[in-house]
C-alpha cells in the first residue's frame, strides 16, 4: 500500500463554515475599500481580533481563526474599522458556527466514506478514484494508477459529493512520485531476495529466518528452528537494516506456529494471520 507522504494539501475545506454577516453587508463600492489581502488581521463586531486572512480568491475569503480552525466568508460581508476589516458577528459566534459545521461535516464524511464510493478532486470536476477500505489510520483509495492510503483529514463532502483536498493535477503528480518510489523499493526487494539472505522483522531488530527460495508470488523462509514457512511476496520490504518481512518477531512466531501446527507462543495470532495476508502501509 502506498502513502502520499508529505504531500497532503493543507486545505481545510472539510471543516470550513460560511458565517453570514448581514448586518455588515456592503455595497460594491464600500467593499472595494476594505483591505482583504493575505495576512491582514480581521476583527469581530466588538472590535476584538478574530483572525488573519489566509487566502482571498474571488467572492470568498478564508480567515484563519487559530487553533487549527478556519472559516470561509463572502467578501461582501466585511466592513471597515479604523484598525482593519470587520464582520458583523462576535468571535464566540463565529467559533460556535465553525464547531457546529465541523460536527455536521464529520457526520456527513463518515456516511460518505464507504467502499466503492467515488472520490472527486478538490473542485469536484473529476473522479480521482474509489474508496477501497476505511481504517482507523487512513483511507485506501483505488485509482487508475494504483492504490494509495490517504489520511482521513484529506477527505471532505462537497457539493459534488465525496472529495479529497487534491486537484486532479496534484493527485496525478503525487501518484507518479509515489509509484516511482515504490518501483525503486520493489526493485531493491527483488535484488535482496536471494537464497541465504537474512529476513528481518518489520522494524529490522530481529532476524526471523533466511530466504530458501523466492518466486513472483511467494517466498519460502527457513526459520532458526529449521521450519520452512511460505510467505506472500507482497509481505517483503526494505527496512533500514535490510530485507524485512511485514511482521514483528512475535507475529512471525505466531504465524509459524499456525502454519506448522506447533503450540502457539504468547503472541497475537490474529494479528499475525492478518499481517501474513497483506503488506502494511509503509
């Protein structure tokens, strides 16, 4: 499974709320005199600092409220105070609206994140892929160029339905980067899978056994006790210590015990069985 490591856009579309400020609706001439440039401080209806403008595009202005929260406001809802732009609501009212919208968005996202659901780009114009699996540590997306795991925070429900915070161009570039790295890793694993090579645990701390033979689909590993166990080829990866299998030492011992019929050690056999069938995310 691939991750878009370090590439997730920092958009806050899923948590953004639009707060109306009818008391300060301005005509076009008045609005034009309000400074809505990025970095400008915005004040609430009581003159207290609300936040800082993070972006201003077209008719919408995104205000960073701090504490990881943002709010999207229509440009014509801003008035002008001596110290800067203002809106017709208190900061407490804005924060409450944002929290309420975020709770509603989270419920919508949970309902939308179902296997088979189409995932669109940030603008809703193009389908990037479909949901394959929803897990606690992220969402696996199947795309025409492969499967990739994205953090849940990269998804939101927009007007067109379930979407992610990538444009189609950003997603394509990220997938190309991920697949290039994956191809290099797969080539390194292929070169390392030679008879007699040590196979280390997932974190590289323990030697699980030695490679006996390898094919395109399976690898036979001889354990220190002399038992042979067949593992899926997809369970192998390169760790900092060298060739590794996607098991902790305890999981591997439990998997070997299950395969050979030996008494199971004190390890999580269920976790080992699960790990044996699927390579975890890098």
